[in-house]
C-alpha cells in the first residue's frame, strides 16, 4: 500500500493513522475509518502511467499534469475524465 501522509478529513499527520487490512485506514484524531482507492492514470496519447505534477499552472488556476514519457500536458480535470 502507498504511504498516506495525512488524514483527508481532519489533516492529522501520518503517525495518527492506523492501517487496517490493505485499503482501510483509521484516524485516531477524528475517529474516522476511510478507504484508500488508488487510481492509476494513463496518458491518453501514449498510454504510459508516469504522470507527475507540472510546474506550470494554467491561466485559470487548474492543476496541470505532465506525462514524463511523451511530455504531453493535461489539466487534471481533463485527464481524470479521459
């Protein structure tokens, strides 16, 4: 399982989180159980999964993601929709 660095509900640091099973996590600060579902995004152009955050923001403030294989850039919204 990938490491999680904070609780998505109360922003408690990772040392307050307890891992149950493979995808179940419990936060000791807010007493909340939640599941981690990892989503693997593929580049629509070259089908590679090596996608990272770009240093270039879009003019309207959206997050820009870049495929490290073909260097194509997408907004996070467009990539998730595809």
